[in-house]
C-alpha cells in the first residue's frame, strides 16, 4: 500500500475525526472509502450536449428557429431598446 500525505483544514479534520470515531474506524480508512467513491463517480456526469440535456424544453417557445444566423435579428444587437411612444404622457 502506498503512503500519501495531504493537508486538511482544522474543520475538515474535526469532521473526519468525528466520522471515523462514529464508524469505529481510522481516518485513513474513511479517506480511502471517500476517495474510492469519488473516483468511481468522477467523469460520469451528464453526457450529451445542451440540447440533449434540455430536450424537454426545446421547441417550447414560438419564434425563429435560430436568431444567430439571421442578420435581421442582429440589427439592434448590443444597442439599448427603444420603446415606442404612446400618446399618453
């Protein structure tokens, strides 16, 4: 078994000591279990593009399909919105 040293904050050390004590285990064993669990799940996040992750929302709003390629929609981009004047002051 390899030896690994690490630095932890006082708060984390107190929490680790508490968990190890309640499990009647050592801090090293708790850290090994936590690290193994972390590594088992690392990289197993949600796969796919933003469209796949939001597929239930795609198409739920009416309007042009893609504003990024239509120059007419970009004409006022970055400029303050002009509000239409009404006859009431």
